[in-house]
């Protein structure tokens, strides 16, 4: 038995109804995290948006946030020498 009760129906909430319909169309059923996050629809919507954005950006690993300090330093050196 799960510690947190899963929510399988939208309980007449428009936000949940839309999210549940989209997920059922895409995956055939609701994923377990969705059933748990349905307790707080704003968190469910935010988590779906975050996942959608992270999945959309394929080049996120090339970002300076995720780059090693060595590659970031090399990049800044090449930028500073080319502008002189």
C-alpha cells in the first residue's frame, strides 16, 4: 500500500483533467509521479512545464552552467584575445 494515496480521476478540476488527458494520450495511462503530484495541481503543472523545457533543450549540457571550469576558462581566454 502506498504511503500517499494516488489520484486517478480529475475530481472535476480543469487543470487535472487537461493534464490527465494529455498524459493518457501520450503514454496510455497516468504515470505514478503524476498521480502523486495531482494532490497539488500547481506543482503538477510546474513540474510538467519544467520537464517539457528541459527535454526541449538538447544543448543544455553545452551551457556554461554545466561546463567544467577548465573549458569555461579556455572559452573566456579565447574571447578576450580575439577582441583585442
